[in-house]
C-alpha cells in the first residue's frame, strides 16, 4: 500500500508533521524529489527538528528511510543531518540511498550563488543550495549518479569532461576561481566512502516491499504551486512536487499509489518571489507570522520570514486537483483562534472578471483577491480530540473551505505534535 503526502500550495503546509504522524503505521518512508533547499519541521518526544534531506520517518525504529532517485542528494549534508539527530538521542535510523540518485556537486552550490549574484534584483530567490544547477545538469545529462562513484575510471573521465565545461563558465561568465579536477575527484572518493554502506537498488527493494504488503509513504517537498509544469513558473522549484512524480522519483508503478494525502494549511504562507494573490502585509501579516506554525512562520532551512496570506480557495482547489487528492489534511487550524473574523480568498478578479480557476502566471500577476469573511471562534482548540467538540464556527470554517475546494478534509491538525490530529468523516467523495 503506497500513500503520498504532498502539499497543495507553496510548501510549508505541515507535510513533515503529517508524515511523521502517518509513519507510526508505515514501514518505509521515501523522499522522491527536491533536495536540502526546504525543510520539514517535526515536533516529537526527542524535541523539535528541522529536516532537510531525511524523510520524516527517521524518528521511529520500525521504519526504513529512503532517499529516492528523484532527490538532489547532497552527501555531506545528509550525513551532517543524520549526526544532528543522533547527537540528540534519536536512534540511528535505517537509511537507504538509491544507486540512481544524483549528487549535488560542490560547484552546483557555487554556481547557484554566482547566478543569484549575477541576476541581482531579478533573482528567483534561490536558497543557494545548488538545486537549480543540479537539475539543469541532470537533464543536460552531465549529472553524477551515486552508482558512478563505484567506477573510478569512468568517474575520472567524466570529472575531467565536466570540469572543462564548468570552468569555461566560471572563467568567462562569472569571473570566479576554477575547479581543480583532481580535488573534485578526491571529494567524490570521500562521498563514496560516506554513502557506500547505504547504497541500494531502491526500485527493486520497493517492488519486493509492495509484494510483501508493506506500507510505504512517499514524502513530497514544497507544494503544487512550486511544480515546474503546473506551478507559478518561473518562480518554481526544479523538480516536480506532484504525487504523480512520486512514482518516478521512487521507482514504483503509478497505479500503486492508492492514497494521496494533500496537506493544506488553514491560512497561506509562501517563500521566495512570485505572485501570491491572498497575501497580507503590515501588522496583520506580522501578527499571523508571529503566531503561525509552531513558533512563527520562518523558513526551516533559511530562517527567512515567510510571506503571509489568507487561505486561498482558488489556489488550493487547483493544488488538490493536480495532486489527485484522496484526502486533505487541514493543518495549523489552532493558530487562527485569535481572529474575530477570518478572511478567505474565494475568487480571483482578473481584468474585471471573477474566476475560481487558477490561471497561468501572467494572468495570476494581475489577479486581485475576492475575500469573504467568516466568523472566528475566539478560543484555543489545541487538545481537542473529536471533530464534534470543535467550536461551531471552527467547524463551519473547515466545511466552508471543503465545499470551496471540493476535496474531502478527513484530517484536521490542531497542534504541531503527532497526537494533535482530529479525524473526520467527510460528506465529499471523489
Ligand atoms: P512542511 O515543509 O510542509 O513540513 O511544513 P513546515 O515544517 O515548514 O511548516 C509547518 C510548521 O507548522 C512547523 O513549524 C510545524 O511544527 C507546524 N505545525 C504543523 N502542524 C501544525 C498544527 O496543526 N498547528 C500548529 N500550531 N503548528 C503546526
């Protein structure tokens, strides 16, 4: 049984918490795309953690955590992250790394930073983790697979070839120091030593796991609106954030994904540049940012303050549709308890016309939010365990949003911990 946990919006919806929670009943958790450029925040009995590369199942001893072939793997960062959790008394997790995963090279990180510097004010707001240069090279067929570390002759030849090309860029476009191929080869030998015990033919492993009836979670990074095809291009990430890509980035048949749990946050936040129709500013935004998430809405990887906004039904309906949602997990609802009235974006006005269908980027830039105000519930809902016990206005908020997006909200998260979850039966069926 394979389930995907993915985001409907711009990321930071609380996928880490939902994955960590579902991992109690899972055998394998696998990251299928992205790299160490975004983070998941998880709160559990060991403390509060920000994970970047490791799947959110690493805190259990019954799970196997896998880095899938679709991931941009930064080997030193992976091992730094493992150490950062074992240093805090988390038992050493069982880790497997796909032999087909490609590696973020030191020059990807440099080129990312140099390109941002070159673009100046016109930059894409990259986290400078090397993700865009990494995926560019993957598809330009000059990336390095983990498996290539194990054939020294082929590796040396390729290093020489790639360095020649990168050095032309470094010299003439960026005017920066050149790469020494011997030094790079030495670094890759180090990477080999680090990763060797964990390397695995992951698609074969998963095939056997599926046949054995294991429960597998595919953990997505970011959300639909950051997908390179279906998101707010070009302000997107470099790998697909959709559940469908989980099949490719893990190496399983698409029809094995039986459940798609799409995580939606009860309000909006975004990082980086790009149109954000329901965005709010000033004191209103500061207050929501300060109260948001678990200790404020600041990037788990970068510490950057997140842009804030009201719940966006147009973006979320689209986000859920593209994911192929079977269940919506509606998170961080507890944070809204301070508001007298809660605005919700129910439509976009573009050139005088109102639409509820998410548009392409150039039209999105012109969209103005159509807001509807719902009454607040003015109390703390943390600790509540059943849906019926939630205040009436809180239930109405959930049900209004469910009706607008048209996908069943079957889980409501009312706190950052694993146990802060309310299951509900939804009238909406897909
Ligand atoms: P992810 O990238 O989708 O995993 O999301 P992040 O980890 O970046 O952001 C979610 C933030 O909200 C984290 O700080 C979580 O601990 C926190 N969080 C998740 N669910 C809830 C919830 O229901 N209530 C509150 N208050 N915080 C939550």
